[in-house]
């Protein structure tokens, strides 16, 4: 059982959790969602793992879900990671709650410097493999323009009313799986599920697949039976 216990910032590899959209989409589009990095001075190896994963998975769209750096040293490591990815098209980002404490303007400027589109409370539409994809950031858009694939990219897991008919995919993080998982029932992770409704791995709600990531890192580096992860979504 102790093999599932992680203590410290340097332990635990990052897993790639693959999920499949219920609604088939042509052309094999691949999306990678990365959230809750919480980089600090010990995060260099974690950043290298992320760079290797991105290189291996070759996503068509890279979505950053917030909580990027906890310290100035972590901010420098984040810059190195982004530099290693640049130039890379089709990257979007939203803010996490920790980002407002660290300095949202500083983080926004860094991400934009390396070609990441900041879509906090905004939207972007792009073409992926000749198909139109629309991504809304941390807020449901009232725009009803048509797109082959509609995505809601969030930090905090919530499911707004009407999203089940408006989106094909919603992605969130923030909860870290509650870091301690003693048992799983279906897609729900316990005991955290008792306190947070959306402490789940994924749930199909109407046409929308709602996926919650357990995240890459933690401010308090303590986990049990709760792997660090990024989420690969395949059509």
C-alpha cells in the first residue's frame, strides 16, 4: 500500500490519461489538457517530463488549465518549458486560482510571449485538420456560432446549466483528485467525492464529455493512490 504514497516534489511520474469523445469526429484530432503545474524550484524534472509527453503525443491542440507557478523559481522553469515548445501553433490557456495570488499579469505576459493564446473569459476559433474548433475559456459563451467541435476549457470543475447541449467537451482541474484516494466507485474518487461533487475522472452529460484532471503538481507535495496526469482526448 505504501507504494502508492508520494511524498515530495520530485517523486511520481506524470501519466497520460486517454479519454475518447463519445461523438466521433473526423480526422483523428488529438487534444492535450495540462493543469495544476504548481511549479517551484524542484520542478525541473517535472517540466522535462511534460516536454517529453508533448513531443511524444503530438497534440493538435494544447490546452493549459491554470495554476502554473507557485514561486519565482517555478516561474523561471515555466519559461524554460514554454521556450522548449516554441514555436508551436494552437496553444490556449486560462487562469487558475493560484495564478491570481502569484501575479496574473506576469503569467499572462509570459504565456503570450511564447505563442499561447490567453482565453480567460474569452473565446477563440481555429481550424484543426480542416475542421472548425471553438474553445471558450473559464466561462460559457453566449455565442451560438457553429463549429465542428466546441470545447469549454476551465480550471475549477463546475458544469454550467445548458453546457450539456452547447459543448462536446469540457475540461477542468483544480481538485487534484483531492490528493488522497482510498477507493473509487465508477468514475468518482473517495473520500473527496463526499466534499466535492465533481471529484470524478469523467462524466458524460448530454452531448458533453466532462473530464476532470488530477493535475501535474501540488503546492503540498503529498499524494496517495492519486497519480499525476495530463489528459489526452482523442476523437
